[in-house]
C-alpha cells in the first residue's frame, strides 16, 4: 500500500470489544492475567500498551521499517539510541545538529566515556577522516538546523557501513513524506514527533524506526529498562496527527517555496537558506534524496537604517502578527524565531559564528495558513522594522 493509505490504516483495526473505528486510548497501567504469566500480550504499560503499539506500527510503516518505538520525546529517543554504545566508543556527528542532540553527546555521553567528533558532512573526505577504529555510530541530521545544509545520506551511510558503524538519521525536518533514510542505507531513523509527525504543537514525543532486528531488540530492552515511554494519550494524538501528515507536509512545502522565493527577491534580505531554491549549494542533491524541499528555511536580514542587525531582527520579529515568535517547528501554525538568542543560544558563541548562526539569521517554519496572509505579514514587518 502507498504511504498515504498506511498513515490512515497501518496498525489500526476496529476495536474488537465495541467496534470503535478510532484506536481507543488505553490508559490502564496494568493488565489482568488469566494465570500467572498468562496474558494477551500486555502486562504493564511501561513494557507495552495497545495505543502505543498502534502508533508504533503506523510510524514503522511510514518509514518502511519493520520496527517502530515511540518515545516520550525526541531527546528520549536520541538518549536511548546513544545508550547502545559503551565507554570507549566514538560517534561521528554532523556539525549543525539539533542543540539538544549536541548537549546529550557533550554533557551526558562524554562523561560516560562515549566521545563524538562533529564534522561538516557536506565534505565527504573530512567525514571519512573523522572515523576512528572505535567509531560505532554515525549521526546525521539533514536538512540541518538552522542552516538547512543537505548531507548525502547514501554516501555517509555507505562510509559508516564500510567501517562497521551503524548510521542514524534524524528525519525530523524532512519527515517520511519527503525522505526515507532506511531505503538510502541508514540503520535507524530518529524523529522528534513533537514536530511534523504530530503536527499540531500539542505533544512532546519521539520515535525510532529500524529494520534491524538486533538493534530493535536492544532498543526495546533499553526503553523498558530506562523508562523513556510516552503516555497513551500522547500516542493517540500522534497517531491522529499521522493521518494528515501527507496533506500537511505538501502544503508546508508549497507555502515554504513561495515564501523562500519571495524573501530571496526582497531587498532587505541578504540570503535565504532553503533546499528548494536553485541558489542552495546542495539544491541538486536535495532534489535526488528529497521528494519535496520541506517547510523549514532560514534567512539573513540586512541591518536597518538605524542600529545593528540584531536590533533590526528584534523589531522585525515583534512586528509580525500572523507568525508566532516561538521555538519549535512543524505545527500547522507558522512559527518564527531568532536562533542566536533562542534555539541555539546554548551553543558557544565561536561555534555559532563558525556555523554561520549570526544575529540577523531568522529561522522560519512555514505553516499551512493562506500563503498570501503569511507573505503580507512578512512584508509589513519588514517595512515596519526598517
Ligand atoms: C526538536 C528536535 C529534537 C528533539 O526533540 P524533542 O521532542 O524536543 O525532545 C531532535 N531533533 C530535531 C531535528 C528537532 O527539531
């Protein structure tokens, strides 16, 4: 079946008790047993829950995976994956990763003896040089955040495979509608389902999908042992969100492309980072591994008539009326933010500078509103902030 059909049906069957068409929210923490150790597949909701099972089957189907594990957050998914590693192991990681992923590697895993090298994976020779004999895992996030760099999933996963390391792709920005990393050679896919998978900014959740039976079994053990499970209610909401993933993502990408082209032509905008623009340095690569250019972009404002570019950015963001100034992304509503002082404030200033996250860089998550209203809002705020 096609993904649009799987999103609505995979893992979901009318409830055998009442015939409910929509998956019931099973809140029970425990399940009655016929005799000691004799149960119908569920004994305790940390170890397994019917609502969670339905979500996991659906998410796995969308990424073309055999196994799916739903987590309490994207960071819980990441932490659990990284606990597959042992002291002395090494990770090769993209240099422009989600700040929380950097923090887990730097402040949680490093003290446990798992080290990481961060590298700009657009440069495959440098990526190859970052490997060590003890490299066990490669982490790539593409498109990257907030610079929208695009990394070659096939090439990086092949490098990992040749060195006996597993490869993990954070597919949060692209979603399985746009990009299917397992088909491109990745061992596992990680999501923050807080973003596009749920899509309505009312759940914090995570996901791991893999077709590697051994990796799945070890993750299942770690998740149950460490307890990083989502609530049944949140599982229900993400499952509901998945049903409209395709129509939402198509509209997000359509709106984003229109806004990116308009911003690129605007005299007050110095540069737009969006894989759908011909000016994007990896535009051709993006076209081969992504079905659509996605809903995320960043752009660099020019300074106004008075003050610094940071002051202009502040005036611009405060003048917006339809866009909400907030962290996060991937919801139906358009969001906008200033990475240098919001999502990426925890990065050391020199790291921010090296990545190009300067004071005038604005990140935008295009929602599914009328694109005319979004464009007018950007136009009036650019005028008002001049
Ligand atoms: C938000 C995000 C995460 C972390 O997910 P949480 O659900 O916030 O824990 C990881 N990766 C990317 C790309 C994200 O945007």
